[in-house]
C-alpha cells in the first residue's frame, strides 16, 4: 500500500492490525508525517470519515518495558483529560493510535501569558491527580547514572569534562531532601513542542519520558520557557498547587530546575550516541535556553536536526554549570536543605 511508504516494512503487519482493531473496514486516508522528538518515534496523521487521528510507532530500539510504561502513562493521562484520547496502544508492537489535536500557537492563548501559565498549572495538577505513574528511578540518581555513562563517550567528551557536573550534582543530592513517598505522576518533558493548544484548552503529548517524580519537575521545565518571570512563575505554582508560593518552595523549584537542565543534557546526548560520530561544528554557542531559542528563531540553528539537538544538549549542560555559579545558589541550596 502506497500510504505505508514511510513505515518500515517490518512494522506493516502491526500497523494493519492496529488500524483494523480501531476502524474495522473504515477507509484510512494517506499517512502524513508529523514532527517527532528525540525518541525517534515515527508519528503520522491520517483521516477516517473526516476525523483526524495520529499513528505513533515507537522505534525498535526502545525496550518493551519502556514502551509499556510510556503507553500506560499516556493512556492514564488521556483518561484524566490531560492527553488526547487513546484508541489503541500495544507496547509489544510499539504502535498506538490517538486523536489528532489541531494545535494553535501558544502565544494565541486568549488569556495571554498569565492565562496560558494558569491553564498549564491546571493541566499539571490534572496529571498529578491521576493514579501514580510507575517510578522509573530516583531522579537525581538516574541523572547521575546517565552522566557517568556519557563521560565515557570519547566522541563527545574528553576525560574530566563532566567532572564539574558530577560534583555539582553530588552537592545538590547531599542537600536536597528526596522522599519517594511524595512522588506523583509526571510528564517530565512539558516543553512547548509537547504542549498543544486547540483554541480552547491545552493538552500534553509525547509521554515516553513519563514516570513518577517530584511534583516540581514538570513545573520547573515550564518555567524554563513559558513562565520565565517571577509573576508568571507564581501564577503557575498557584494554579498547580492551589497555594501561595513561599521562599522554601521557590528555593526547591530553583534547585529542581537545575536538575532538569542536567537531565535534558544527558538524555538528549544519550539519544545521539550512534547518530553523531563526532562533535558537530554548529558554529553557535548558546549557554541559556533563551539564547538557544534565539539561535533557532533566526536560523543559525536548523530545527529538527541532530546537530541542533547536540547544541541544545550542550546548552543544557552549560546552563547547569552557570546555575551552580549564580549568585545566591548557595543560599538557595541551604534553604532547601533546611526545609
């Protein structure tokens, strides 16, 4: 079938089974590609009876237990109204079918930036209220494991390059209380590319990194790009937790935000192992998320390329180090340690 042209032949039978299970003999329109994230999933839009759907095919390299976790979290989030409706999800074959949401620019939210972050806070609260997602690992410990693995990849790093990151992480882990009993369901990657605004409400997609985590992780990621001012940050916290932010909460948020920068640097670089054989010369040095976004917006970095993903990862690692050196970090860390 010509419409299967973008799908690896080895996955054709699994896709046919999924389509048959959901639509029976319904006529499926052409499969049109949609952008994907760093997971490497193949994401396609198609129509059946004038209604649009999304077909998601996980890469073969994704272990089945990770597919199981991601699909289970996505299905639970859809049941809670935080993700588009899921019609089929088979972790064995790595194939899922869900509703297509026609997204509008987040900047078009009728409530403006403050209305958007309040809607996002309510969305995160909805996710956190779902039955607890599986706990993949202790977040700081998982970051430490990834960091140690990356340090041995000579294509990206010389010996000792990541020592400051490991030392900074150890400093945070020694000060940051981490209670596994207080973990909640988290998306763990609510960046703007994974948020859809349909003109009325916001949705989260791409749940491959979802697992039980600290309640502030999703909030911290949202403050990196969408709630960057103190006013927006407070509005986000109030919408998510229904309480007025205090200094200890803001301090913990600041520390968790640094952990998310290190996490992003590690997970994106890990996805590039085997894709990039050597360090690319991207010609751009961006040490902050804002500088990185500017480089993409003005065309100095091409969106969607492995080279740009590498630049993002390096920016994330640099932002972690800069955060450690920022004035007030020591005081913030002490406040977190003191509770």
